[in-house]
C-alpha cells in the first residue's frame, strides 16, 4: 500500500487516465503555469520580507537616533531649566 492506502498500481492507472483525458500538451501547460505561479509567489514573499526588514531597521535606527541625540526642542527645555535654576 502507498500513501493514503492507494497502491502504486492504482496511482499508475490514475496517471494513465489523466494523460489520456488531458493529453501531454495540456498537462505541460498546466505544469508550466503552476511553476510560474509558485515562482511569483516566492518572489512576492521574499520582497515582503525584505520590506519588513527594512522597515524594522529604519524604526530601530530612528529610536537609536532619538536616544543618542536630543532634539533641539529638548535641548531648549533643558537650557530653560538650567537658566531658571541658576537665576534663583
């Protein structure tokens, strides 16, 4: 018995019937179309993963920049606090 309880002879008989019904040309076209679809799917998946990685890297880079260097507004607030402390 083969996979799913189907014997190899049964699978061979099914293959012969499919070949007789559709012909080799039609099956070749179906196989080619299926291969093209899988290739496109893989390309789209890798492109999506690449975009997600770039977005993640840019977010991490922005967070690192925010922590490393305060903005001008933050520096102004610190300067004002220093002035009020030294002026009192």
